[in-house]
């Protein structure tokens, strides 16, 4: 049985409160699809309202901590205090189109002891409102889905493995680079999935549903919580060079303990030319 810390309880409460509103708003999307105004304005407001809900909850519990948020940007806290990294609605396009695959993501990052910037990510919560699933992790205390301990997949062969990715779109990301990686990897694996929410892709690697994940040109709020979940579940997260950063966002390669090195080798060899 997991012993849930006070910090995780605070983060989960904020995520669930925001997620409950998102779930209600999601039920209105079908009606908005046929309206003259369309759903884009509504989704933007839903996103902003969720972020405000999270801000209010976390600020009340940790008033001296800072924030890095998708909508609100960086809000400094007191010197030497941690910060929350918040994505109030990861999977906005899914939400917009009535696809029930989106999440709230919250992470905690500690300042470096020498004051030179930000260091370890030490706590994470990813909440999927539609399925009512809470993934959480704390550094050295493992990764969990509610009170069930998570472990990355035990599969050892690429041809048995499912790999997740994010595909460049609308001028975002490097399509040529992605195509090279896909062409090299697809013939060797059991399947490649693109579900449209990086936080959940990483949570699902931690839960053993995927064996790996790659994407580029993400932001810290997309991956901060997910990186910790994968690592605490026994997996690895690096950039394209194989370097493990606290938050891999510009380049993310996650995998289980058996296959990460093989995935990295394929990716590195593919991009040499």
C-alpha cells in the first residue's frame, strides 16, 4: 500500500478539481461542434479556467513556491523554494475534437543548492479526467497508479513492442527528422501509436502499456511529470544524444530498462546522416 505524502495529496486535489471541470466542459464539446462560433474559444477558456483552479489550490497550500505554467508563464516564488510546473490541459486538440484522451499534469522542481537554476524534479501527478486515473511519483519512492506500484514493461524484443510518438503538425516540429526515425523504427516494432498527449504517453510507458516514446519540440510542462514517472518506474528518459536531463522536452526518448539503449542506437544511427 502506498503512503501518500502531503505534497502529493495537495497536487492530486488540485489536479482532480481542475479535471472535474474539464470533464464537465468536455461534455459540452459535441454541442459546440455545430455552433457558428465553434469550440476554439470555449476550449481556450476551459484551459485557462483549469489553470486558475490549479493555481488557486496550489498557491493556498504552498504560498511561497513559484510556478511555471503553460498559460501563465513563469511566476517566481521566494528564493530557495521549489516551483510547480503545470499543464492544465495536455491534449488540447483531442479535447477540441471530442476525443476523450487528455490530462492535467503537475510536477515539482527543486532549485539547485548553489542558486544557479533549477535541478531535480521530485514529485509528479498526471490526472486523466475521463478515466479518473491518477498517476503519481516522488523521487526515490516509486511511481504509482492510485495505490498500485508501476513498473515499466518487461518486454525485451522490439518486434513485441508498442512505441508512442508525437507527429509534427501545422509548422511545429521537424517533419524530415521525424520521418527518418519512423522509417527506421517502424519495420522493427509491433506498432507505433500517436494519441496526442505527451504526458499520458510517458505515464503509459511507466505503466508498461508502451515500451517506448519519442518526440521533439515539446515544452517543460508537457514532460516534467512524465519524465519522473518513467524513471521511478524503472525506465530511462534521455535526449537524442543519450543524455539524461531532469526535464527532457526539446528531445525526448523514453523506454523501458531493456529497450531504451536499443531505441537510442536506432535513433542516433538514423540521424547521423
